[in-house]
C-alpha cells in the first residue's frame, strides 16, 4: 500500500475551470445562502400578492412588503453566515439541521421586531404578511435545505462538487479500521491519500518515513490531515504534527476509542482551559425554555377546553364505582425527582407501594368505565395538570411506577437516562405502539430504546409530530388496557 495508490485528482469542475478548491467551496456556500434568500423573498412576496388581491383587488402596489422581505432575508442569511451555517460541510453528508434553522428563523424575527420597534415602523407592514411568512417560510426553508443537502451530497460523490481533500496518517490497520467505521467519503471528505507509518516491506526510521510522506503530500492540494494514531502514542503524534505544521493544511487528531460511546462530542473552552466535552444535557437552556413555553400554553388551553369533559367524566366515575375521581401515584421525573402523577381512576385499587401489579388483559380490577377510559387514553388527560405544574411535559418518556424504575434500572443499561428530560403524557415509544404492560424485559428494553432515541434527537418539530401522531395515528392506541 503506497501513497500514490490513494492520490485522487481534483474534481471535474476544478480541472475544467482551473479554480482552486477553496474558491469552489466558497462559491457553493454562497449558492446555499442565495437559496435561503430566494425562498424568503418568494414567501414574503407571495403573501403580499395574496393580501393585496384579497383586500384591494390588485396583485401589487408599492408598500413596505418589499422592505420587510429584504430586511428579513438579509438578517436571516447574515446570522446564518456568522454561525457558519453555509459551510459546505453542513450540507454534504450532514444532517438536516432543523433545530438550527428554527433557531435562526426565530432570532431573525426577534431582531427584526426590535429594529421596527426602535424605528417606530411596527404598523407599516401587514400583519397577515408577517404571520404568513413566519408560519410558511420555515417549512419552505427546511425543505429547500434538505433538497440542497441531497443534491450536494450526490454531487460530491459524483466528483462534481468539490469536497475537502484529506489525507489519513497512521498505521495501515488503524486507517483501515477508521475508514470502515466512519466512512469519511459520506461525510463531505475526500480521502486523497494515506500516509502509512508502517509500510510493508520497508524498514526505515519514523522520522524518515514522515519526511517522505510530507514531501509527497505537498503536491496533493490537501485541505486537511487526519492523524489516525492512538492517543496514548503521544511521541508519534508530536512527530506527525511537527511534520505537517510545515504545510498549509488543517491538522486533526482522529477519534479515539472513547468516541464510540458518545454521539455529541466537541471541544469546549472555558477561559484558558480546553477540554473534550463527551456529552451534554439533552436540551440547552434555550431549548428547555422553548419547550416549557409550548407545554405551558398548550396544556393551559387544553385544561380550559376540556374542563366540561372533565366534569362529566368525574360524575361518571362516581356513579360507576366507589372511590376518588383521581388516582395519584408517585413517579420519578426529571433527574429522578419524585412527583405525584394525576390520572382518572380506572381501577378498584390504588396501588402506590414497593410492589406494583401492572394492568393485564381482562384485569378484574379495571372498572367498566375505566376500560373505556384506558382504551381511549382519556384517563391520562389530567396529567395536563402535571404539565402546568412543571412536573411533566406534553412529550417525553412515559413515567413508570417507582417500583418498576428500580426493577429495570438494574436490568437495562442506560435505563436511568430516561430521567434526563421531563417525562411526558405521550412519547416516541407510545406513537409506535409500545405501551401497556411490560411483562418481559424485551418489551421494556424496546420502549427504552425509543425513549433514548427521542432524547438524542429531540427537536420542537419532533415534539409537534409526536403530538399530531398521538391524536391521529391508530398505533398510539395499540396495547392500551
């Protein structure tokens, strides 16, 4: 295995137009920003056309809609550029970045509202245009970015779109393992060379090997060098870094074995202390605040609208069987803090001790009315009170009786991670039919896997999708008893 075997020529566009790769990537980045600009302008103008046609019978006349469109588009694109959103690495082989798009969209409207308030121009633009743009523009931006991401990823694989040219430096075994596991060609990287530190059939000092690799790398138009060496071999790493410090390339230390256990790893700098952050709380303070606002608004509205239904159900429960209307049971919430969950009583017993018997098919403890309430999940509606109180969220892992938490925490790895977010009335597992009795470890393990997926991939969009599926999807009611 020699270095020349991995030498990859420049892309078709770079060869044809003799444009440096960095300039080509800059042009592609500018194109992604221009796409956002066009989507925002088109959205505002469409809203303005509809507004003028409906109210004045004309398609267009001069007003402040164009000013609003330009201000919003420029604000959004500028914020995106400052945050590095338009780097080609965020499109080629990357995730959709929906959370980042939502954050930029909201921030742009907040900044624009502050600007208009300061300039005393808040009443000059149609409220219909502003609201239409806010509600319609975001999904259009997300769809446009998804389309661009897929097109650019395909273009990079076909050699049309220039990606970052990278050389992997390490032993033959380490490079092969890295390539198999991470597949860098699917992450916006083009592996154009491999610097083998232990070439077969060649015995030479490490300094001589590195000098040879560095000389060959100088003519490969590299952007990055990835050092694939175990972190414990600090002496070798120092020598490799010293070699490539003489070249105009970015030097990266490849992932260590500990990376395999974590998905969100980044360099964190606090003052003069740099550290490798292996994990973080599932939600940032801003995301926690946004989720809480949505929970508080929707739960409060839900309680007001459902209050007549609550009264009828309370009367029916009292007429159907003896006992209280509500069933309160201790559950573990965020950070394993205990709270009492509210439910309509559906059984003749009120178990809340160290031993909990879950409801089963044809359970004799379930009342006649309770069977219907459980089948339609109406017994869970009082948990809107828990949401308003802050014990729960509308969406999150379903809280289990404390006895079950203690039982499965010993059997299922990372079970306790479910408590890193607030429990929910509904969740990702529930909309996939994973609810009801967990009489086997397999059933609980499947539910936990869905809960952990939700925690690791949380977004406002995911929460809204789960709420919609909870209401409309038949799978939500599977195994309800």
